[in-house]
C-alpha cells in the first residue's frame, strides 16, 4: 500500500492550523483554545492558547471513564530484582490520586516545581503523573548523575519537594540514592521543604526528621482515607515539566514542555508514526530521566490508551542477551523503542542472535531506534535476526518527539540505511552553510528547522529566554539551530552526521564535553585540558580527557590521571563513562587560541586529518599522536 506520508505532509504545509486543529480533536480539553497558534505570543509563538486541560486527565482518567479501567496501563519489569508489577488504568489512577493527595497535603500545587530523582520503578511514573494532576511542574533527574549535577538542577528549578527512592539497582551494584540526594540538598542554596522517599527492600535509607516522608506509608494513609484529588485545569501553555539537558557549559539547559501542544503532538505520533493502536503493548527501553522516557515510556503510550512497559535492567547481563526477547514475549510487546547502543551490546554478546529463536516474538512488529546515529551494520543485524522493520528516527530533548521518522501508521517509505527518515508534519528542515545560506541537496551543512517550531517543542528555557535565543535562534535568524550537521537528499531524507557543538553521545546519553572540561580544570595539577568524544564500538562515543599539567608538577602521572577520572565521576556521575585521561605536553591551538579538538578527535579515531592552516605549532600534533599511541589510542 502506498504511503500517505507525502499527502499528509503536504496537507500540513498547506494549512498548519487546520492540521493541528484536527490532531487536537484527539485530546479532551476542559475549555477550548482561542487559536491553534498565536504567532505573537512567547518567543516564537505559542500553541493552543486560551485552552485549559490536564495531561494526567488525558493519560489516565479519561481511559478509566471510557472502558479501559481494567486494561493494563503499566507493566514494571525489573530484570535485576526479578519482579513484575502490573497496574490497570484504574489501579494507576488510584496510585496517582493517592500520591497527589500526599503532595497536596504538603501544600504542593499548580506551578510548584517537584524534582523526581528516582530509579526505574513504577513510582517514578506515578510521581510524574501526580505532578501533572496537580498542575505542578516535574523535573526528573537521571539517577546516573552525581550529587553536584542534582544540586545544580535543584538550584535552578527551586523545587518545593523532591520525590526519590532509597536505591537504584545496577547489574553489578546497588546504588544508594538517598545519600546523593542529601548531599545535593546540602550543596544547593535552595532547600526543598519535603522529600518523599520510596524505601526499596534492597537497601533502606535513613530519613531526615521533619523533612522526609515515607512514600509507602503516606500513600497507604491516603488510600485508606479514600482521598480524592481532581485533575487541576491548567493552561495549554503552562509547563508540564522541565527536563535539564546538556548544553555547551556545565550549566544544563532547562527544556520546558507545555501541556497542550505536547499532548497533541505525542498522541498524533503513536498511530501515525509508530503504527500503534490503543490497547496494544508498547515498550521504550530507556530511562524516565531522558526525554525518550518522558515521551515514550510515560506520556505518549498512556495518552493513546496503550499498555506501557517500564524496564529496570540492561540489554545484556540481566541476566543475558536474551532479556529483551523475554520481555517482548512475556508481555506481548508489539513495538520496542531503544537506542542503537543497546543492539550493539546485544550483538556483541550474541553475534549470531542465538537467543532470539528461544522466544515467541509473534506479536512483535517493529523496532524503533533513536538517541544516536544508528549504524547500518546494527540495523541490518537487527532486521535479519528479528525479521521486522527497523526504523531509525531523529529528535532531541528540545523537540519532545521525532523531527524525522519513517511513519509506520501513514505507511512505510522505502528504508535508506544511515538515514533517520523524512521530516514529520510541523518540521520544515533546511540545511544551511555557516554563512546562513541554503546549500544544494547532498551537501553537508547545519541542520536547522524553520520557525515556528511545532507543538511539543520547547517554547523557551526555564528562566532563561536570553539563553534560549543565544543557543538556538540567534545564529540563523528565522530558524532553530539543531546543532547537528547533516545532509538532505533529493527524496527529502535526512542524514545526520555529527554535532556541531561540544556535545557527545555516549550510549545514547547526551553529554557536554565542556562540562567535563570544567571539572578537570578544577584538579590542582591541571593547567589546561580538553575533552573529546572518540569512537567506541558499543557506546558510539566515549569521552577522552587530555590534560596539560602545571609547570613543575613532579607527581606520578598515573596517579594524577586516576584522580582526574575520579573527579569527573564524582562531579558529573558514572553516566559520563569518563574512564581515560592522557597527559600531554601542550594543547594544539589556532593562532587565536582556539583548541583544535576536531583534529585531536580525528587523530584518536585514526581518521584522515589535515594540518589546520591556522595552527600555532604543528609539532604539537605529533606529540599528541605519540602520547595517544603510547596508550593504544589511534593505533
Ligand atoms: N543510576 C546510577 N548509575 C547509573 C544509572 C542509574 N540510573 N544508569 C547507569 N548508571 C551507571 C552504570 O552503572 C555505569 O557505571 P559504571 O561505570 O560503574 O559501570 C555508568 O553509569 C554508565 O552506564 P551505562 O551508560 O548504562 O553503561 P553500561 O556500560 O552500564 O551499559 C549499555 C551499556 C549499552 C548496555 C546501556 O547504556 C544501555 O542499555 N543503553 C541503551 C538504552 C538507553 O538507555 N538509552 C538512553 C536514551 S534512549
Ligand atoms: P537528546 O537530546 O539526548 O535526545 O540528544 C539529541 C541528539 O542526539 C541529537 O541532536 C543528535 O545529535 C543525536 N541523535 C538523536 N537521534 C539520532 C539519530 N536517529 N541519528 C543520529 N543522531 C541522533
């Protein structure tokens, strides 16, 4: 059957308001919007102004009211604890209402911020939805970040409360979350009034008198009292959440997501892009700390009336490379969404795919990959072993939903290896050269999105309109800068090649090398440093730190390097996967003092490189080549 994509995309281009008005018909609004889009509001315009709505109502209550009360809403599967917990929509509502009641009793209401610092447990989803129910703004912080990163977010978001848990489970260790939370609160100038803490049986934590509340006790009391909390009407344009993401400095950017546009865009994506019907089981194997977890573990599948799977585990080692297939069989998953790195990990452990035929994957229809570049080898491996289409799609924390995709519901377009597909309605993608001029198809350039951005995209950054302008809008007037470099081909397919800034992508996690450099520079023996992302067969990229020591330092180099590694782990967290530091004599720079990170990366990755014409002293690159070679890098 021919794809409807071109017709639908052309329909959007012809009349964007009509397109989004129709999509908005799938959302239950408390009061209707005055306009689909107000170009004069906000930084570049606002979606569905005038409307009131509630995201929790659309994700939970309306399904309970319309016949899905007994359908599973959430399956929590912990491959590490060896447990499965399930919740119907009616049970999900009970959990969310009870927690919302606990929060309301603590004075948390519309517009208040609540930080959620939790491992992958069902209560993290309840917490997000309870915030949405109250009109409170959640900010989920990924558990792999260290106390200082959490403290930065606490300071910026100024939360009234934090919802957390005693511990997280990694395959090789139990991570005590509570000491990290206590340390972060200690470090932050802003002090949240309350912490609501889930005590997990694997590792209990101490509670701080007068501040901490035991989640289970408090929720049980509300349930026993038959507490009810209605969904609070919020403006379509009110923030649902703030999600911090890496920028070019150590200060993360607080991406704001509004309520109305977000719901419209996510609901539309579930059938049209992912080909999922309400009632089906959808699984995004990510973490609620990332945007993929927000959009495709929690909000989109629930808005669509699906059953969503929340997985605590890894693609390998919990217990083996067959765990994904076990989950698919056991829960009847029809589509899986994960990062390519997960498949590279599986392929590494089970190259012939011998675990696959051990499971019944008859319900499984599609594999979706995003979060980093999907290398064609990995896509082909997955296609061959699983016998289903493998669909790469591209987006960012900032957009909340795919920018390019191959839309399954509209009808698949031919697959092109190496391309994450074609622009979705709402996106007019252009490729510009550095001077801001459009380049012909087939030419590499800056990938930009013509303003206005569609529903679900960030309207601005939390408390930082100026930074929003500087980071995204100023360089190419009239366009949003994605900071990705890419190519459009004659058929309208995009090929995303690299970031144009200092962001690197480690196992699908977005990290700032600038932030790591700031930490390395704190080491008393380090005079200068640079962090670059180098190729890694499983994680895509890993960070490599290059340090120049202060004159006169005579300490053992290996000890200094070890301390530098520990510093980054301590300040940013294990998620940075920062494991290598090489001491060099000098950093290569241009005559104007710019560090030549790109050239060093090429040397480390054994790519062809040209001597930059502006280099200060060419001999430095030979020194670096030697220093890296001595450590087995770039050989
Ligand atoms: N809390 C605390 N620590 C965490 C954590 C969490 N929630 N998540 C990860 N970490 C730690 C890990 O234990 C690891 O620590 P270590 O250096 O002591 O081993 C470190 O952070 C890096 O974790 P991770 O990136 O998960 O690497 P890994 O080597 O443990 O596993 C993969 C590699 C490929 C299996 C894993 O990254 C993966 O499954 N990725 C694909 C899915 C995904 O989550 N994508 C994200 C966006 S879609
Ligand atoms: P994040 O905000 O964490 O989702 O990271 C967004 C960045 O990840 C993008 O700007 C890209 O650099 C990269 N990325 C995400 N998806 C893809 C993809 N399918 N192909 C290539 N790069 C991707």
